[in-house]
C-alpha cells in the first residue's frame, strides 16, 4: 500500500454530519467500518481498488453498508 496515499488521507479525515453524507448514502457509497480497522488504511485500500481486501472486510463484517 502507498504510505504516501495513506498519509495524504490522514490529513483529509474530518467529522461529517448527516447532511454531508446523505448524497453519498443515496448513491450507496457510504460504509461503516469496524473500530478495529484504521480509517486511512480503509480509504487507501478503496482508492487503490483492492477489491479482494474490501471483499474480505465485507465478508467478516468489518465493513458494511448502513441500513
């Protein structure tokens, strides 16, 4: 994984209210991540299109879509 990408994402993490998330939720691109995962790491994996890792997280429940 690109440490540079992860470091960049760390600087971009901020709190978001529902109004900011709503349009993304409507496009089904919002995920809830387990506390055991690192948010910047998940972002980097998704940005790099590592479908195998994302599938693993979805399968084990570490990553899920809100209901």
